[in-house]
C-alpha cells in the first residue's frame, strides 16, 4: 500500500488491494499463510464483501494467491518479492519525479536526507 498515493479517487477495492499487498510485503501474511476470509476482512474494514472479493480476485489473477476451494486463499511463494518489485517500479515512475522536483524547489540534496533519517 502506498499511503502517499492520492487515494480519494481510487476505487475501494484498489485501496483494499494496496492494504493487503502492504501486509504481504511487511510479512503479516507470509508465503503459505492464509488470507482472512472475504467476510472477515469485509467486517474488519467495514467494506462490502463483494468489494473484498474483487480485491482478492485481482491477487488471484496476478498469481499472488492460490485458492483451495472450501478452505481459503493462500499467499504463494515469491508473492512478497513480486509485490515489492511492482511497488518499487510504481514509486520510481509515479511518485519519485514529484518528490525529486519538490526537493529541488526546497534546495534539498539527497545526501542531506541520510543525516535526517
């Protein structure tokens, strides 16, 4: 999930997908772990179960989860690294140019940030 990405115009299922992706990347749902059921996640997030199902479907379409009928959805091997790579690419393509431009306007050098962090 990318909290800095403008989200007001993003569909809810994509926001949910970002949250789940962040949890997979962060290790909350490691490889082989079962994701919460559609109903459980919908209740937790206050979302419509159909919206959660749509977010989960996107993970399935992308090959990041495996469905075991009647049991649940499981995170596949390599899902975290694939998601991390996709997030990195999105950050560099969509967010970094704006950040770099703002840093230039403010007279910040990337080396200065290493001291702050």
